[in-house]
């Protein structure tokens, strides 16, 4: 599967610089996006509306495994990137292997770094401080209640054990 919108960080740096010089507002979010569900799609569409160009940074398989534990991720990074890119208004996808997106933020300096989750901005102070240090804006949106990959996995396990 060819993905011309799946970029390396270096490629995105050049793209973002060109777009920003053209007056475009850059929005960045990040996450595992292992099992895509309705909540993800709604949130990503809301996030995209915060600017002109929307970039989604996806955790590498190794970093998901470190963060979520085995057997995650259920979907490999290339498949997750393909699904995310094909969500309306997602312009670019980049895969990163670090524990947090600080390196990506330092390179791309998005105008808006957006996350989903109640109280999340208080828990990711380093990201918030970095974004605000160069004049960017940190935005935290409320998650859509009732949608969680972890809850979905638990539901599947429960249903399988009942059958």
C-alpha cells in the first residue's frame, strides 16, 4: 500500500515550513490509534478544524507495546497510518518511536497541539510548556463518552468468553 501522505519527520519539517510561510495554520495531534473507533474519527475531525493543515503522529509498534503492553498493538503501524490518513481532513501522518511527542513538536512547532481527554493538559505539562514556549497553543478536547479502545477490547474478550 503506497502512502504519499505518510512522511518522515524530516520530510514533514520541509512541508510544514513551506505551508507556514504560505500563511497556513498547522495542527498536530498524536496517539496510538490501535483500534480505530467512532470516537477517534469524531475527535480527529474536530481537531482538524482548529487549523488549515492537520498532522497526526502515530506511535510506532514498539512504543505502543512499551506504553500499552503486550499484545498491543493489534494493528501494525503501517496499517494504523493508512486508516488514519484516510479519515477526512487528515493531511499527513508521521510515525514516531519516542515515549512522547516532544521531539516532533520541537521540529514542527505546530501552531496548535491538540489532545483529547479530560484533564489531559494538566498531565502533559512538558508538551504544553514546549508548545507555549514558541507561541503555539495547546488545546485539550473532551473525549466522546462511551468510546475507548481498551473498553472495546474488554468487551470483545467478554463476549468471546461467553460464547
